[in-house]
């Protein structure tokens, strides 16, 4: 029981991170089409960090 609950919790976190990652990717795509240099760089860095976190998440 505990093992399956832990797995579900991990899946929920991974799903939430995935949603946030997609959200940031959408913003990044919009920023690239209408460049605003410092903001684009900040969002790109955040997206990369979120992507790494998404791939490595293991709660």
C-alpha cells in the first residue's frame, strides 16, 4: 500500500512539473516571436532548469 501511494505522489509531482514546463515553453515561444532580450534569457534559463528537474525528479 505504501509503495503504491509513494508512486502516485511521485507521478503527481512529475505531472505538475510537466505542466509548469509546458507553460514556460509556451511563454518562451511567444517571447522569441516578439523578442524582449533580458526576459527571453531569464525564461530560457528557467525552462532549462525545470526540464532538468523534470527529468531527475525522484521523490
